[in-house]
């Protein structure tokens, strides 16, 4: 298969754990740990640039720190990076950062903390503490960096709203629990109590991006969906609406929960890269997070040109040489003789993101030409049909 862009891949801990252990909520046996480390080793030999974790997702949320350290040591042996979606990005964000740093130290591996953020209004302003934790670790000698998307909403699956224990065993087990009245009541009670502690009266912060079981709900928030179903506009009813949706299948979601001030503060940290954290978008399908279309243009237009949060040169460094150096991609990320000619030519006066939360399927403007490995792939804003991308191996 020919690609328009270059692709470098990490070996995902969730896939490794699922292959060896399924979605069970327990620690691995010594034999299972050895098997998982062997999978990571083979992936590194095959060219993976490091190990990644998603510790809020099945089955990674059941993994304890020593399990991840063991696999990270294998990746470190081959010069890889440990990239993590941490265990928590809201109330327990500091503990999650400490875990990531601990894994880096114990495995002697560079750390990349992905989509660095502060979630939940009750936590706004804590970016000053979390960024300071990263900087302290760097001063102590740990190669730790972060990345960020320039938006105040996150995006992940509807299932992440469930308590961790309710996810054990995967899809079939989740569906069974939601159909068992006593277990469903326990799940609902825990969710209601959690949102009350967060001082939420409604779940209007949670918006459906794509729901296969009923696409008419795409773009609507949980409060609106609850009302459409004729239920009372109360937190308990909205939680039960979430469970009704999950009983028919999972959904992609957009969660509005960050402050603009935290986004800007994190953005100013010099060891912070820009990354969309988006999956591949199918044009005009669903109402996905706009980051899949607009991340880099939003930084260059809104935060560089309009608001002056960053200088242009610094923003470009964060998009090019910093990630190339972090992931040890040789002869990439700089305009130098002998380096790969991966070049984007844009107009800093007109570059702009057009994608929004309500109308996300819009391409950014201001990008005139894109060269991939020396071949013209985008000309005057249109794809040339050339597919000159490469698989980038460690």
C-alpha cells in the first residue's frame, strides 16, 4: 500500500496485553509478563519507535506500574521511547504524571506524555503544577517531553464514563452488566456520585461524535439526548441515558472540560510538541473533534498570528525538529543537506483552521505546497495523486 505521508509506529501496550491476557482485571503471571515482553521485543526489532500505553482504556487500565516497567525496559534496550496516555488527566493527574516519570526512571527510557492537559473545571489552573513536575524531572536528568492539541475539549469513547471495574472482560461483559438490574444500579449510583463530587448538574459537556446505533444523535450532547427521549432533565436520568446508549454499543465522544488559560500555559512550555491525537477521519462521517482537521493550522493562525502566544519559529520547531529528535528519526525535521525533503510551504498571513465542533469536516487554508520525501504531494491546496510516504523505522 502506498502512503501520502510518512508513518512511524509505536507498539501499543493494550494490543500486547489483550493478545496475551485478554481483557482480564488482574496482574500477569511471570509467564504472561515474559510473553508480553517478547512481543514488545519483536516489535522493536521490526522497527517500532517505542512503547505506548493507554492507561484509561481496556485492558491497560488494569495494568499496574511494574508490568509497564518490564515492557518499557525492553523498548529501552532498543533505543525506544515510552509514550503514554496517562492513567488520569483530571482529579488524579499529579499521581498519573508521577507514574509516567517513575516508569521512565526505572526503565531508563525517554518519556513522552501525550496530549498533556488539565480536565474538569474543578482542576482548572493546575497546569502550573503539572508543567513544573515535568520541568523538575528534566532538571533531574530524565528525558521527558509532552505534546498537546490546541483545544479545550478532548475526545475519546463513551465507555470511559463507566467505572473501571465495569469494563472488565470487554464488550460482551459490559453489555451483560448493563442488562443486570442490580449491577446497572450500582454503576449508575457510582457515576452520579462522581459527577456530584465534580459539581456537575448536567452532562451537557459530553457530545456524541459518532454513534453507529443511531446516527441521528451525532452532534448532540447527553443532556439534549436525554430530553429527546422524554426524560426529566436531571443528572440521574442523564446517567441512565448514557447507560441506555452503551447497552446498544459504544460511541465516539467529544468532552468539553478544559480552560483556555491552561491550554495557553501548557503551550508556552518549550519541550511541548503539537499533536492532533486524532484518528483518521472519513470525510463527512459523524461530528468528530475538529483537531483531526485543524490542529497545526490553529496553532499557526490563532495562537501565533492572532494571539502571539508563540513566535512562528518556535511553533514550527515544535512541529518538526523537536518530535523528529525525540523519536530519533534520523535525517528528518530540519532543512539541511542530506536530510529528507519533507517540506510544508504555507502563508503565515492566511493560514487558518476552519474546522469547528459543530462543522468539523472542513480543511484548513493557507497551505500551498507539501513535499513528502522530495515529491510534490500537495500543490496549491490540492492533492497531486503522488504517494511518496515511507514507513519510518527506528
